[in-house]
């Protein structure tokens, strides 16, 4: 089962992995939004690219 600590660690790892390509390739802004997912019962990160 996923707890809050595992969720935050996974979110930080995903954000770190996505940061490298954004720095090397400008062209759009990535917006990270946290939303509450009722099916998971916790917050979930949604990553969007805005041009």
C-alpha cells in the first residue's frame, strides 16, 4: 500500500527526472498541479506543458 512518504518520494523523483529535459529544451512551461484523487484516497500530481 502506498503511504504519504512513498507518494512524496515518487513525486520528487518524477519531478527530478522531468526537470533535466526541460532545462535542455526550452519551449514550454511545465506546470505541476496537485489534485485529490478519491479512488486513491490521496493527492496526485498532474504535469502539464503550457506553451
